[in-house]
């Protein structure tokens, strides 16, 4: 996974993630507003979307639901600082095809490890005999 989209209304969090991931070789775009992210989202443009859940105007669930209409194959990781939302995320996993939910805060190295594990899991699924 090389091309990432980060959507988080907390500018400092989004900017820190972008800087850290770019230092590790990822191409990263950031939107602080999920509606703007959705308006500019193109199919095949990103390998992975990393999104906050609780945002104003549109939450992460709603945004990902709409993104999946544009690109059903895009992979998603949710970040959240709200433990109570973790239960709701688990209920929606199958419908949204979310690969991972990570509780904030997370270090860049930990996030890169999760992204790499996700990539390995996807490759293994693709290579499985049918």
C-alpha cells in the first residue's frame, strides 16, 4: 500500500500522521472535512483510507459507506479516541468491509505495522486458490 488518504477533523492528528507516514515512504493526502474528502474521492486513487469516526457534519461510518459506492475495493482503517464507538464499529464491519479499528493515540511505527499486516493479509487472500 503506497497511496493513503487520511480523514480526520483534528488537524494536529492528521498532520502528524501524514508527516510520519510520508517519512516512511507513503504518499498521503489529508482532508479535515469528510464531505470534502468524499467530494474529491476518485476510484482507484487510494490503496487505504484512514479515517476518524467522530467528525462534525458527517461521521466516518457515513463517509466510508459513501466512499464504498465510488470504490468498493478501497481498504479502510478507522481511528477513534472513543472506546464506546468500538462496539458500533464491530457491528458494521461486515457491511463496510473495515479491516481494522485502532484506538487513538497510536504511534507512527505501530500504524505502519498495522498497514503492513493489512497488506500481507490482502495479498494472501488474492493468492488463495479458488
